[in-house]
C-alpha cells in the first residue's frame, strides 16, 4: 500500500512538472508570437523565469521549429548583441472552415494566422456535410501539408450545446438530434477538430487583430442571415454555463410578436436580420413606393443586397431611410438591454451590417442615446468592425485554438473540442 501511495505521489509530481513546463513553454511561445522580434533577455524580464529556464524553453521551441532566429537586436550594454527570436510562420498550418447557409468558406492559415489559401464550396444537394468537409481537406485544398496541420477549426452560425454535443440553429439545415459533430470528428482520426460559434470567433478576432486589443470587455453583434453575439470577458470568450451564451438574436422585442423557431415570441433576429431588411425594401417597392433600389437592381429583386441598399440610403432614398430608421430603432432597444445588463466597454457591430455605412451607425448611436439609460449608454462605444472581411471568423477561430487549446508538448489527435 505504501509503495502504491508513493508511486501515486511520484506520478502526481511528474504530472505537475509536465503541466508547469507546458505552461512555461506556452507563455514563452505567446510572448514570441505577439512580438515582432524578442530576445532571451527580454523573455527573462517578462516571464520572471531564470535565464537558464528561458534558454532551455527557447531551445525546445527551436527544436519543435515553432520559432526561429531573425538576426541580432540592439544591446542595452556594450556587450554582445542579443539574438532575436520570432515565430516560424511556415512551420505549421491551421485549416479553418466557416459553415454558412450558402456552403463552406475554407481558409488555410499559417502559424501567424495569415492566409495561404482560401476558397468557397457550395454543398451539393443531398450531400452529407462531413463528406464535403473531408473532400475540402483531402482533395480540394492544393496547399495543405498534412505534416504541418495542427487542427481543423470550424465556425458555425449555431448554438453548440457543449453538454449534449448538439447543434441548435435557425440558420442552417441541421436537425437538432443529428449527431453531426461526432460524424465530422470521425472523419479526421489523426487531427484535433475544434468547433465553435461564429459570433464568438468574430469577437475573438476583434480582440486579437483590431485596435481593440487592449479592450478586455466587448460584445460583437453579428448581423447577417441571422443575428448573434460574441462576448469577450476579461480577454476570453464567454460562453455561459452550457456554452450557449450570446444568443442576442433570440431576445424578445415583443411579448406578443410572431413565434420564432426557438420557441420565443418577437425575436430580434426576425426583425433586423439582413434578409428581412432586403425583404422590407422589396415589399415597399411592390406596394408602389418609389425607391432608387429598383433602378439599381435593374428590376431584378434577387440582385438586391446590403451594399446596394447602402447606396440608396446615402442618396437619401425615402423608402430605405424609413426602413433603416426602424431597424436602427429596434436594434438600439436591443443594444440598450444588453448595455444595461452587461455594461460592456465597446459594442462592435459587424457580420455584414457594417456595409450599410457610417450614416446607419450614426442613426443607431443616436437612437441608442434617445432610448437608453443615459448614464450607462454614454460610456459605451458603439462602433462598426474594422475587420470587415468574413474571413476574420476563420482567423478568430485559428487564434483561439492557438491561444487556448494548442499544447506545444502534444495534442490529442482525435479530440473534438467544443468551444
Ligand atoms: Zn427566437
């Protein structure tokens, strides 16, 4: 018994030592990653670790080829100039896929989260989603290097119930009881597969790649074919107790409103999602209202999109102004609810709605101030995303993986990570 106890104790010590080493490795790697060149001396100063420990960790990262040397830097003393270290962007790849109503958007990223390759794939009718994803990774991508791939990261416009591993979505054609996550994971026994909500990854990208890097608390409102929110709390994605936080589109704006697929009534998503805005413009024209949009789309209503509506809006189009004023008012009420409840530093509007342009943002800000709890609202910045490219959900996913899941000393190959 005593021997077994000793062995357990020894195992625990070894496990703790491995954990501490992985934490230190990750810490040093993150500092090198976020710098544009850093020396071992800088790393000692920033980590508080001994020079010997830092040297050993740097050697290990060099051996893994995750970092490389980039020449010498300036010395603070008259001594030898320090060798600068940087992340070795080409040593690894992350395959990211954004799952949309229209299909999949694939981006192959290097370790620095820069695009190596990107393309979109429409899912053929009747095809199994997991087969299309497998086809993208194994055949369609020309630049994937299987030796370098760290993980596959999927973003999805859906709630992912992390407890029951179910996908709940009003945007995609997925049955709630469909075990789609396991089927995707089973296709890639040699790779970790991470899947998470697209609004959360947009929010994480905002925190990592925009000028909001120092903003610890922000909410990203993703308005497109659905409406969702990503919450960054203390620099981390906040997902709630069951991984389902951020369903901003399903807060009710009208207790007697129309029933929503979620079971609630009068959901925000039904009122302001971009297809609804387009639908309102088409309805207005069909009901005999004059609008510049009719000329812009040359009579083909299927051509109407948000940039086209923005053109008419900026030209003072009466119908579009009336519709967008209503949309701004409804959105501002919803924003006031989360501002009063959450008190974020910044609210970022994105996902495609930013294409309506600065005049719409001005309208939302004005309406929010009119409707809201004055003192709280006045301290919150409401802005459009600076990262107006749909690829940022992929980059956000990849960066989230690197920061929070990736283990330098080894990852479980067939792991399914829900975040
Ligand atoms: Zn709803």
